DNA sequence: CCTTTATGGATGTATAATGTCCATAATAAA
DNA sequence: TTTATTATGGACATTATACATCCATAAAGG
C-alpha cells in the first residue's frame, strides 16, 4: 500500500504553481521539466486536477495552468483524493457474507445509537475506517500554503528556481 | 491506494484463531472455509504471519495454527505491516533531484534542531509521513482482542459460528 | 507406515499504475 | 484571419502488483 507517484507529482506541481502564482499561467513544459517527468504524463495529472477544480487551465499562446483557489485552501487531502480516488482504504471482503460472527459490530453499541449507517459494518472495517479518518484529518490540516510557509528561506525568491 | 484483500483476510483469520484460542490448533481448511477463500490462497497468508511470529503452526494430524501471543498483543498495525510490507506510504520521487526548491525542508527548522535524520526530507514527504504516523498510532492501539471485546454479545459462544 | 497438515516454488491471470503518441480543439498573438 | 501555442482526451503499450492455483516436499501424529 503506497501513494502513487502521480500523487507526489501532483503535489509538487501545485507547489510550483503556488510559487509562481501572480495570476500567471505556467505551461506544462515548465512544470514537467521542473519535475523531471514527460509532459504527456504530467498533462494527465493536471487534467484530473482541473476536472476537480483544483487548477484552472487556458489554451493558446501564453496559456497554461494556475491555482483555482488560494494555496491555503488546497489541502493535501484534496489532492490525494483527486489522484488516488475517493474509495475507502478498506472495504469489506464479501459483502459481510463470510465474516466470522465475532467480527460483526454490535448494532446497539454506545457510539452508534444515533443510528449511523456504519452500524452494520464489521469491526475490522470500523477500525480501518477509524485509522483512515485519523490520517485524513492530518492531511486536511496541511495545505500547499503550509509547504510554502515552511520552506527554507534560501529557496524563497522571485523567479522560478530551476 | 487501498489495503489489500489479503490484509483483511489475515485479520479475520486471526480473529477466528483468537476466538478458538484454548491452546487448540485450527486447520487451514476450517479457516479458509470460514472466510470463503481457497486454502491454497490463505495458506500463503498464514505462512507470512508465521514467519513474522504472529502465529505458530504445527504439522501433522490435529495440527494447524494458533496465536503466538495473546490477542491483546497483536495490533492491527502488526498484521498490516506483515502483509503489506513495511515500506512507507510515501517515498520521494527522484532522490530529491527534481523537487521544486520550495519543497525542500529547512534543515534548521525548529522541530528538527535535535538532528533527526529526516531533516533533509522534502516537505511533501514530511507531511505524508506525519499522516502515516497518525494512522499508525491508531492501528497500534487497536488489537485483535479489541475486536473480541466489542463484538455483539449474540456472537459470543463456545463453538465456531459457521 | 500412512494420513494429515503446513511449506514454498513455480506459474498463471487480472487489475492497476505508469508512460507514450497522436488527433483535436481552443485561444492568443501576429 | 492565419499561425503558433497550448491543453485535452482517446488509444495504446508497458510494467508492476495483487490475486489465485497447483504440486512436490517435509514434518508430525496415530
């Protein structure tokens, strides 16, 4: 289980955009050469980010990409969910058909009396989902802007750094 | 990014063992039919768990598997690391060769003055690792015994439930 | 000895991730 | 309006990984 390389490249591309963000557009060639990947490959990633409203794209000369909203409103979780998909980290195996009875969650258990739909989930899934939520809350709290704020001062300058 | 089905099956198999755990051995056939998977497939999983000291195995008639230690000392994290491997959720892409300078962590930053080796990691990796640690601490705190303790009372009985 | 059981190698298949190429559309600049 | 520039999306090829099975072997109990 690992994050895909595409997710890493998406994050680095967004950091690049956030750095250049003066309402300017950055072309795929600048982005891809900066990351050391092919432009045909990176353009797939950027296209996903655009479909999800993370970036805007414009065609034509002096076109390219820009962030669709401020960098402090683009979280790591946003980016990961676009690239990796929104499926949960763990899904029950056989529609509960073959779980050991001990793994079945008690439907009356304390936290679940409010009638949440996950009451029927097996306890394995309950733990896995809890773990995922822990991770997601951390990823939601860290934004592209966070990276800029914590970058080494030597790296902060007007032009692009390559 | 998802946990493999093997991880889910490993967890369910261990829950089954924990339930039957009176120093008894449970054969691969009972386990695999309980989970609804083939025994040849599940035996690979059990073999990994044995190599990592999660379960013990014995051959011969009336042989089979048993937990190698109490269920409250087998965490979800233990099992996941055996089946999924111990690689980190995120690895830097190109040995730092192509990161945007802004993504480089400041080596002198506050939390890192103590000289931790991760000082050189890029900030993307730092966030991803932080997220992973959040998830791991949750998974470390939840054990096979936790599942038994939270199971519906109707499921708790002497024999196997299938 | 013979049955039962786990083990590990070899192998096959399915699915997903990675990466490239090309035709097309849209736009700004000349 | 033409032309150069740029993003887009389909099709495709290439791995890598997960999933799954079969079989020969070894170990232990009856």
